C-alpha cells in the first residue's frame, strides 16, 4: 500500500477554493466589559468546522491533482473514492479532511493483468 500524505495547508487551500471555508461575519462590537463583574467574556472554544460535502471534497481533490474521482462515499469523517492520482495511476483513496491526509492504494486495472 502506498501512502501519500498531503499537507493540511494544501487541503485547507483547496477547501477554501471549493467554498468549504464558508463566509463568516464579524461579531457585533459591544462596549468594553468591567472585568470585576463580567462573567460572560471568558474565552470560548470556536465551533468545529462543518464537514465538507462530497462536491467540496471532489473539488479539493481535483485542485490537489486527482482526476476521474468516482464512487465517493463517507464513513464517519473519512471519505473513500476511486480516482486517478497526479501521477496518472488508478488508485483507491481514503481522505481524512480533518488531518489533511490522503492514503492511496493502487487499483489493479485490466491493462496491468
């Protein structure tokens, strides 16, 4: 099994191109809080990003050099598909958008037999 790890920044950029980043609006500004009485201004954790749709993931894979993406399906956070990798080989891929990784497994084609 061949493993290709793409940097998370490649996927982040590809997801942004695909519209995965989504529009964010700036929060309304409020007057400065009195630290002695303000209990609501504690730092909060941002909400986790929404998982990409199949179309967004396919666009991100195309941007990363994959083509002929087919049979795209999701199992938890991991997506699987058949595709042609950037080197032109037919592969089965497993994509973890959270980690920004793609694992490739070569697919035996009729030509290879």
